[in-house]
């Protein structure tokens, strides 16, 4: 483990415990539980595309709008119900379960007919189970001793929380004496959806099986007296083949594993028929033997669940898979769970929250010392993996792994870790800004921080463009101004120049008297550092022109020498050593190397050649490589500067191409022709062209304030000298400078 991660873990060991503890407490609130079951519904909808078809023994018969429109209004004469039981017995259905409470006796012969036909169906081998429910008001309280339905006698555990009431609504007497019944009580959750169903229900001081459990007992031919109920564990139903163990909680409730709803394209669901369809098809085929009659659906050995879903009288509501579905589907899904041993399982709290704590501590150890981007990405990745695990567990194993609470706990931990990391990085930014703020522009500091490379003590080699500027005749300013006014003037000048070079990405190296030293391309490298330096030099010269006008306009505030201030700038590009250099007690971010010295020679040499902005050939090439031909250069020849032996081509930085008018262009063209004659030792021809270009030079001595010469005049002087003292025969056009 990295030392930084170990230190973070040592300081924040309490954070996962606190966040997960709070998340666990919140997860038990109704709002969070509602959010959690919403995520479970999303998982349920997703898995419908991957789940197997339901148990083929389950069939649904619906008394729906079509049946009511063509047969009779609900409630119909119960004789039809008895007829359906009798017809289903002809198809040898194993069990017919009515999710309809037929409690009060009705006038007429319908009740007797239904009871009679139900007994005949049972005698034919088809068991019939009817729905009942608990009631707070006195009603049919207990079944008679001779009734088929009897209470569960073996119930172990604390029975106080079992769902129930003191009274019950049972099927009318003749019907409950003929067949079985079970309670259809199904309390809804906070969102109106049935998710947990009581499998045992209290009526008075006795406990009876729920409708679906009674259906299973009748189907398996197991009497209630043989069933054992262990609250908080399981309902044990013994058969000759095996003991069925149906999981229940301490309240006797079963967690519904809802899979199948109304038929949908591409999704397997329960075979569903209308009430009228079954009556007509079985009657025509089995009773009337009508020629060409359609054969009834295969119902032999199956369990038929009869429900009602008439609009306006519908026994329907929301389910995990539908906004408004027949609630008989709840019992169908429950029965499918029991027959297929397809039980939903809740992951134990100790396992879930132990895993989240482990993940949280692991994330702190593995990610806390990383960058904010990596930390955020890792946080999201872990959350996605956990959510995917929860989705996979529910889809393929019916394991309910909670999502909202655990992710809230984990997310809270990571939120504080990310906030802590941001604070650390902000402190690092402030340290960098403090370190570089005295010589680097705010924009450059931000780029340095974003580069992710911390400043290194010591030097390293980097290609840069060095920038030197100096005020022409600065000693005259010192004589003409008192110290306080001189400082005021220089501060205004330095401010204007520094703002420009920093806007162009330059790094201020130092102020030395009236000189400004800048580097372009470090500490954050720019591929176009030469172009930036040239543009900065041109902008500085333009700004100085504006300052001269301003100072002259201020009248007596400044002596005349201020109104003609000129500044010379020299540039050179090359590989130099840059970095924090100096002593351990005090250092400066600076540059060193021969190419730095050459930039200084460009600045001092500009005076000799009568220009104010001069650069080397390397700078011009680098500028044109990354900036195109936007900047216009004037070749001034080749010189050997003091302290070096190799000639260096030099250029005046004239201006931006779009800002140069026809007059200066003609001057540059004539100067170039004169320079060509000069290198060919054609003194007369060179003199002619330089004389013509001298008249077009933008800077004219005597006319322009502070101007003492220009390149054309300089070359006319050199030609005059060479005319009297010709260079040696091996002369190659190089001019040797004897001054710095």
C-alpha cells in the first residue's frame, strides 16, 4: 500500500463506519424502502427477457369485459360458476381455485346449483378451492367440523405478528361444505403493490392456510394436520416424495418472486382464457358434440385459477410488471413459486453491509491518493459493478441484493474522500501559484497545473525562445527624473510589457534595471513558442507607441526624453537549461545556455543595425514552421557576435503581414536587392538600392523621436567603409561585431 493511501486510511478509518451506519438507518425508512423496491421492479422487468416460461401446470381463466358483455353482469348467477367447475372436471383439471369471495347466500337456485356441481366436480377428481378473507365485523366465523377445510395445528414461534382478525368472510355454507377454501388476504405495500403475502392467517384463535397454500395442499393431497409451520423459517409440507420447505418470515409472510404478468410480445406468461371461452368450447365439444367445434385447451392435471377483472368492478391493481393487472396473477405467481421452488431470497444484512464496508475501505486504500479524475472514475466503476452484481443476482438467482442503501453508504464515503482529495489538490494548486505567481501568468499557472507535472527543483533541457528587452538611452531617464518618478514610470512600462508577454504565454524570468527577460516554452512547453515570442515583441512595440502618446499628452508631468522612449527587443530560439536554480535558501526559475546569451546579443545588436526588434534565423524558421507566413521578417545579413566564432543570420521582425502597407513593402524589396548586391561585393549597385530603400524606411533619424538610424543607413555606412577598405578575397558577407 502506498504511504499516501496508508496515511489517508489511518486518518479516515471512522468514515466508512459512520457513513454506512447512517445509510443503514436511512435504508429502514419508508422513503428509502420505497426507492429500493422501485429498483427491484426495474430488475424484475429486465429479467423477463431471460427467465424460463412458467410452470405449465398453471392456467388462468378470467371473467373479463368480453364475458360480461356477452353473458351477464357481474355478479352472475352462481349456477354458471358451478357449471364451469363441472366442465373443468370434464377436462380433468386437477384443481380449480376461485380468487373470488362468494360469501353471502343469494336468492334463487344459483347457490344450490353451484354447490351441487362443485360436489360433482370433486367426485369426478377435480378439487375446488374457494377464496375467503378475514373480517373485523362478525360474519361466518368458523368452519363446521365436517367441512373439508381445517385449521393448521402445528404452528411454532411467536404468533402475535401473524396477519389476521377475529372473524372471517367464508364461502356460503353449502359451498364451503362441498369444497375447500383459503384466505385471499394480500396486504399492499406503501406503493400499492403486493410484495409479501401471508401464507397462514389467523381467524379468531386458529390459523388457516392462505388461498395459494391451500391450493398446493389440495393438489398434493396433504391434510393441514400434517403441515408444520416454523415462523421465521419455513412451512414444511410432507409428501411421499419429499418434504416441501416454503420459506416464510417471522410473521408467516412469503416474499413474492413476481415473474409473469399479462401476455407481452417476446415474454413467456401464463396461458390465459376467458371465462366465457372455456364454458362455450367445453360445452360445444364435450356436451353438445357440435360438429367442427374447437377442441378445448388441454387442462388435464392442471391448476386453473379463476379471477375477475371487469372494468369498473375490477379485481386489479399495480404489480411489479404492470400498472393495472388482474390480481389473480399475484396468486398465479405465488403458486408458480411454490411449484417450481422458485423462491426470492433476501441477502443477509451482515453480508451486504460487510461487503460495502470492505469495498469502502478498499476504495480508500486503492483510490484515495489518486487524482480526482481517477477517484471519480473508480467510484463510478465500483458502483456500476455492484449494481451489475445486484442485477445478475436477481436475474439468475432471485437474490435480492439491496442497492439504494448500500450505494448511498458507499457513495457518501467516496463523496467525502473526493471532497478531501479536491481540497488537497486545491492546496497543491495554491502552492504552485504561490511558487510561480511572481513570474508566470495566471493562465500559464492553470496550464501548468492541468499538465499534471509538478515543478522540478534543478534544471532540465528544453527548447525555448529567449526574449530580452532594454530601454534605449536609459541613463538619460535616470538623470532627468527623480527616483520616485522614475519608479512610477518604470512600473507603468513594466506592467504594460509584462501583461502582453504573459498573455502570449511567456514566463517572466526577471527584471534587471530597465531590462525585461522572458522565456517562451517553459515551464509548460508550447510548440509555437517562437511565434508567440515574435507576436509579443510586436505587441510590446505597439503598446510602447501608445504609452509615448499618453506621456506626451500629460504635458509637464514628464520631461521630453520620456515622450521619445524606445525599447529594443532581441529573440533567439534553441535548447537551453531551464528550472529552479540558485541556492537551497533562495532560488529562481530561470534559463541558462549559449542560446540565451545569443538572445541577449540580438537585443544589444539591434542598436547597431538600427532596428528595435531583432531575432536569429532559428527563431524565424521556428516561427514560420508553427505560425506560417503571418509575421514579416527582414533579413539583415550574417554576423559573428562577440564571444562566438560561428556566423548567425539575423532578421528584423517587421510586423504582421496584414498590417504592412505598400510603402514598407517596397522598402523591404529594395533592401533585399541591395543586400544581394552587397554579398556579391557590388558596392555601387548595393549603394544604389540602399539609398532608395533608406528614403522609404519607416524609422527616420531626425523625423521620428528617439530614432538614431535604420538598416539602410547602416549598410550605406558599411559600404562606404568597404569602398575605402575592401574585405579580404575570402570574405563571405559576414559582419564581425566587436561590441556586445
